[in-house]
C-alpha cells in the first residue's frame, strides 16, 4: 500500500508513516503537499485529520492527538504529536524554548563560485532579519531592520554539477526560514517556485525534515526521531546517507 494517497478529497496515510509511538509521543513522516493543520478552507484535508482517521481505524478511537509543531505544506519529514494531555505542555515548551534540534536535507542549485564549498567540515552560520509574509505572493523577505532575527547553520554534504545536497540546522523557527536563507545565499532549493528554485524536472520542493531530537516529555531523556530521505532526494544523490559523516 502506498504511504500516502488521496481518495474522495481525503488523504489516506499508511501506518508505515509512523516513525515513533508511545503513550506520550507520536511522530510521523509527513508527505509533501499536505498542510499540517486545518485552514480557513474547510474542504482542504490536513495531516492532523488524516492521522485521526488512521488511528480511529486502527484503534477504534483516535484518542488524544495534539499537533505540537508544523512543517510547510510542501516540506516532507518528521512531525510530532502529543498523545496525552500531560505531554502537551512539556512538548510545546521544548519547541518554544528551542530545546529541539532539527536537521533538514535540501537539494539546491549552486552558483559559480559556490558559496558553500568550504562548509563540509565547518557549517556556515546564516543570520538574517526576516519579515514574514511581507513580500509578493506571501514571500518572507530579508530586511535590514524591523524584522525577526533568524539563524540557520548550513553545510554542503555533496555536489553533483550545479546541484548540491545541503544540511540545514535552524535554531529559530521563522516562516520559510531555511528557504529564504538558502535563496539569499544564491542557492535556492530546487522546486521552490516562490524563492527562485524553479526547475522543469523537479515536481516538488526538495526540502525534507530528516531528524528531530528533543527531550521526552515524561522521562526527559533525549529522543531522536528520523524520517528516511524521500525518493526525490535519493534519486539525485545515490550515496545519500541519513547520518552525515
């Protein structure tokens, strides 16, 4: 069975999308093209609703299911839900207090000269002030003042011709942050039509939330959850590894 498909306007998510589950935490591999939560368009399906349907089918009752954070619609990868009311606060606090380590993979178009060529062993710290949603078409804009501070550490894992595989570790969570930071470096993410990554051979935004590490809400112990790289990335980088050297 496909990991995700659509039937009658509803997205059907397979149990194989579940990456981790216990009494407090549920983590899933979100497919691209699916928003995480309900929007003003009530006819649009979303990940929260899809998971409630899946859990109801499996267990007879979806039980407690709170979305803790979110990814952009076109980004794939790890999304975390709370499965118990007592876990809502600790999980929310971990994200709000930046005690969550996030690692993304992205395929980008590299200019010549390549601004990331020297980052293999020493990530580049990208700091910008961002004004969310102020640009044309809802674009987040880089501004000199009056915006929100943002920071992402980026490094180049692999290069093939003018295409690079990038690791991005954001320490803040601004709207479209990684997409804007890479585009501002001259390295737009392939498939990102909003920030200059248009490519006729790319059908989706090649940005994937690969790994998320956070304290478990009950035990406090480190919990690391990984989503395997999607086929769209594996097809372009044959030696792709989930864990970098």
